[in-house]
C-alpha cells in the first residue's frame, strides 16, 4: 500500500501503514480503519473536503462558477478520485479545474495571443 523504507522496524512499518490508511480514509474516501468511530471519521472527512473545497473556490472562483450548484458534489467526487491530496492548495485548485474540464463542466482556458515582440525571440 505504501512505499515504506526498509530500514524501519516492523512496528514502525505497521504504524506507517496504519497512518497511511487513516490519511486515505480522511482525504481520499478510503476505507475507515478498524478501531475508529465510523460516524466521527465520516464527519471529519467531510469537514476536510469542505475546507479544501472552500479554499479551492477562493483560489479559483472560475471552478465554483463552472460547477455551479453541483460544486459540493463535484468536489467530493474529485476528492474521492485521488489517492492523496495534492501538495498545496494551488495545485489542488488547478487539478480540480482540469478535472471539471475533462468532464465538460468548464471551458478550456482562452488561448493567449502572442505578443508582437515574441517573434523576435529565438
């Protein structure tokens, strides 16, 4: 499941795998590990997705406009489609925009017209 370093002890390896399962359950819709309250984990996962969705909507308001009333459902589906969240919110926002674009929910970005002086560059 995870790329755990071989120099870890057996107990460290098991802990790292358990942590990876927990993170997957919280941010990527993975199965909730045994020993955790199912309802609380679902509530926490939903809260984290809502937080990401709100930040992504502030960074890329065009995604919120494109998704419209389906923003919550679209972002939840996008979040579930990933095994781990992106490294930062800007990447998350751009990835969500690409995800919407692939589904025909968002237009392609406008092509930028080349500046006249760009013809002079090698």
